[in-house]
C-alpha cells in the first residue's frame, strides 16, 4: 500500500438506531459509526486517499464494518480481525425531536484492544496526515499507548497531526482526559475542540484565549473551536477568524463535528487558504446536520456547492 493522504484509527462501532424510545421497542436500523471512520469517509467522498486502521471482530459485524468502509473508498489494508472479542455496539434513540440519547456496549470489544503493533504497518506505509481523537485513548491502556506512539511517529515523519478532543464523558473523567490529551496536543499541528472541551488541552477552567495561546506556544499552528449553529473560530499565529455556519434545517446533529474536521482537512490537502478551509469545514458540517446518519449525507466533490444560496424546499430539476 502506498502512502495515503490521511490515516486515522480507532474503534468503528455498529450503530443500532431507533426513531423512538428504546424502552418501547420498535425497529432498529444498522449503521457504521465512529468518529475516526466518519472523518475518513468524509475525506474519501471528496476524492482524497483515506485509510482507517484498527481492530474489528472476526464475525459478521466486523465484516459489516469493513464492507461499509470499503464501499466508501476507505482503505482498510491494515485492519486486524480479532476472533476473541466482539464488535462494539452503539444504541442511538431519538428521544424527542430535539434530544438524542446514545448508549454504548463497547467494554472488552475488539476495538478497545488496539495496540501499537496494530498500527505499525499503517504508519510504515506513510501518510500526509494523521487524524486522532480523544475517544481512542480512553478505551484502554493499550489504545492509549498506541495513540501516543502513533502521534509521536507521525510528528517525527513531519506528517500533519490533527487532534480532535471529542470528549466522551461516559468513557472517562475530565481530569483523566486532560492528563492524556494535553500531552497528545504537543504532537499536533491542528487541534479541534468545541468551546466546552477546549480546557481539556489546557488548564482547568482557563479562558479560551489562554488555552489557545498556550497551544500556539507549544507548536500547534491552528486551533479550531467549534461553535455549533454559530459556526467556528480558527486561531493561528496571525490572529483569529470566524466562519458562520451555513443556514440549513437541522435534522440530526450526530457526526457534525467529524464532518467539520473532514472538511477542514480536505481544504488543507487541496491547498486552500484558511478562509477556504473554514468554508469547506462549515459546508460539510451543514451537510451532516441536514441529513440523517453520522456520515451518510456527506457530499461528493461535485456536490460541495449544493448548499450555496439554498432556499427552503429547493428542488433541482
């Protein structure tokens, strides 16, 4: 396998979605989920060479994960099949029109057993970018060590390292997350966080500008702060730039942050300036929230302009 544009790794989950409360029963639909897989698919749909590495169960559910990734053009050459551990599951219920709840069954899963040896061949093949999230190091000690090792190796090879904080309170405490993620941020060129996550790569309770100044002083070149419906802020050594969100009707916000990151990294690979990268980032975020599923609504390259000057109820004929 030749060098890719983007390599990412982590746990890909089988997501079982319900349109109503799980407690009342009803139909479940099966989907691929996982922050890192979402980003890889977002890049692949835009024509970039993306690869995902990790462990999946050696059964039908693991086969489903690989089938979905391959179908989206994501390389899975360096995925390990684990015959001893099950697939991680995520149950997602649309509790009300404005509230979605997620429940995980991932303890002892194949993905949580990720270790350095699983990643060594993928890193050796080469990549222009390595995308990390704060989810993977929370899964197990071996996954934590694998994430740290990969960040260090990619940084040494001068690949761009992107760290999305992606805090999951059901996996670890803010104190434990801060101890790990602050160290990982030292390897990153790009750090992505929502406003309420940013202090996990800085001092507890520190102001946004204080955390950003500390990250830039450590060698991070760009800090992206996701603001949901208000868009995003990007900090660099040249100052701060705000990008407003695109006005769309939101139907499903799960995966929007991953779409935003995929758009930004795609713009970087295409050589866009900061304004162009942010525009692509908020564009992919808008596609994600305007459609159902973590990644299913993400655009192909020839669809990037579909939301420009969009009017409610538009039909293209």
